[in-house]
């Protein structure tokens, strides 16, 4: 059946990214100065996706024979992908020049990664998920090693590729078993018949294997071993993209495939699994982060703990959990991107100035950057009145309603532990004397990206109901 004009119009975010990729490739091949204008074309593409998705969240369609969903929660995810990638693009303009990797293909790879994320978040079929996942993953493998002159980047790319391929094996095997039990790869069919399929051992094993594969993608314990080395070795802006929009895309798949459990009428058969990885991720990430001296490595372990907080929603499996997870993913994206944006500004060539000691006395050298970084640290710690606080609040409340209060208690304990290493950085910036000579230079796009992130974190901390209402509207609750 041909698509209606309305349905075609709803595909606009996919059109603009796909045609943007083709245009960027052509520009890169035939225009010698393409790398100068490509970042701004890329930024325009991403902000267009975000703005269009905001105003079309109310339109809900399933097209291509039930394989792709448009509008609704898909639009919310597209807002996160578009805005997040927009900020990464602005942060990258000056940063990638430091390492001699000012290549036009960098921005083309960003576009390809976002297209993969959008396909994942809109998928209504397991094969569509796999297609989007591979598009995103392959571009991430290349982006991690794009600073090919650095040994650490090459090592990180190889490690991510090998472990990522191993995790993909779990996902493919899980899809095969799910297909064997359900005789279809349609997610709508799986959702409708979830209670019946849950009695089939083959289906349950397939679902567990599928979840294990995506536990790697969300960087949850014990599938986190790649995270510290890859986050530290990759370009700082790439690390920011992977730890935020990449994590959001992986969570979007788990939400889509397990959508039935959020209706509260279906038994959450994976509650023990997600409860375990949530608890261990929260505690492990927070405790190990305390001993880290490298700021990117500290935020890598922080990312593991935040994967645990968000996974509480999967364990709770109710409507409040679904809304809370989307809120948390939105908030986490911008407080983490803001932090990595400042790190990319302060970081000097050859990966210098990444130790926490380098930030001593930063408030005297650059009061604005110190103030902005403090905001992001407070938000990541979950302190009010910032968006990070309400992200944790909503998922903790969903756990209490689902009678898994012990998860909320562990989450609170983990949050208290994390306050130490987040505020330690603030103490270094304001109450320690400098031990390094920082040569801080930043341009307009870089500081704009950081300020936008800070404004979003503050705005949805002061007015969380606005974002929550937008999310609830997209979910039709």
C-alpha cells in the first residue's frame, strides 16, 4: 500500500538525515574545502530533526508493513538524538583540529550514527533493530579510532570492535530463538502475545540473550569491561556521543521489545535480571569511580552507574517507570554532554590535562567554565533543583510502586557515594591551587554547545513537569 502524504511527511527526519549523508558525501568528494562547511551543515541537519520531532510528537503512524513507527515515543527519542548530536557537532569543530583529524568524513560518520539510532528507536521489527544497530555500531567503531595517530585510540577502537562483535552475537542468537518461538520478528505480535510467549522456554531464553547483548550496549555491569578503556581512548566528543545518545538508542530498543511489561497487565519475567544488573551497576560504577584520577575514566564509571539507575525502570516495569526512563535519558544526555564539552575545551594536544589535578584552580583561570562544569557535576550527582535529581526521583518512585523498594534504596546509597567524586572535582576547581598551566582557548560553537546543555539541565530541573508532560503525551498516558 503506498504511503499517504501525511505519512510521507512524518518521514521527514529520516529524509533529512539520509539526504544530508548523500549531500555531505558528494561535497566531500568534489569540494576541497568541504571540511570547513560540513560541521555547520551537519549541525543544521541535527537541529532540524530535533525541532521537527518536537512539533510532530502527536502524530503516530506505523508504516512499511508494520516495520517502522513514527511519532509518539519515537519522536521523543529523535529529539534526544538530534539535540545531542547537534551539541556534539558544535563541540567537535575545534576539538578535532587538535589531533590532526579534521576530516570531512568525521561529520558524515556522525550523521550515519544518528540515522542508525533513529532506525533503532523507530523499529517495529527485530530485523529493523539489527539493521539500525549495525549502522550505529560500525560508525562508532570508526569514530573511536579516528585519532589514528594516537596509540590509545587505536587500542580503544580494536577493543570496542572485538567486544562489540561478541555482544552482537548474543543479540543475533537471541533474535533467532525469539523467531523460533514466535514464528515472526514483528514486535507488535510479540507485544500482543507476550503473556502466551512467556510460557515458552525458547522465547524466554532468546529474550535473555537479546537483553544480555543490549546490556553491553548500555554499559551495564557485568558487561562493562570495555567502557573505561574505550571512553578514555576515544576522542572526548565521540565519548560524549557514545555515552549519551548511543546509550539512549540501546535503551530505546529494550523499551520497544519489552513494551508489554510496562502495561502492568503482563508479568515482568525479566525483573530478576534487570534488578540484578541495576543494583550491581549502580554500586560498582559509583564505588570504582572514587579511585579514578583521569576525568574521562571517572565519567566512564559514572556512566555504568547511570545505566544502573535507568535500568531500575526496566525492573519496575510500569507506566511511571517508562516515563521516568525517558526523562532520565533526556536529562542524562545533556548533563553528560555538557561535562564532556568542557573537557574537550580544556584538553590539550596528546591527551594532556585530563587528570583531575589539572582542574585545580580552574575557577581562577576560567570562572565561567568552572561554574558550568560545577552545574553538570551537581546534576550528575542528582542534586536539586537540576534535571538529574528529577530523573532519579521518577525512576526511584516507579520502583517503590512496583514493590521493589530495595532497588530504590540501593539507588539512594549509590547516589550518596557518587556525591563524593562529583563534588571532589568542584573542590579541586574552587579550593585548590593550580599545579598546571592550562592554555584554555575556545570558540563560539564550543561554548554555545556547553551553555545550551547547561540551560536544558537547569530548565528541566526548575520546570520538570513541562518535560514530563511532553513525554506522557507522547506515550498517551
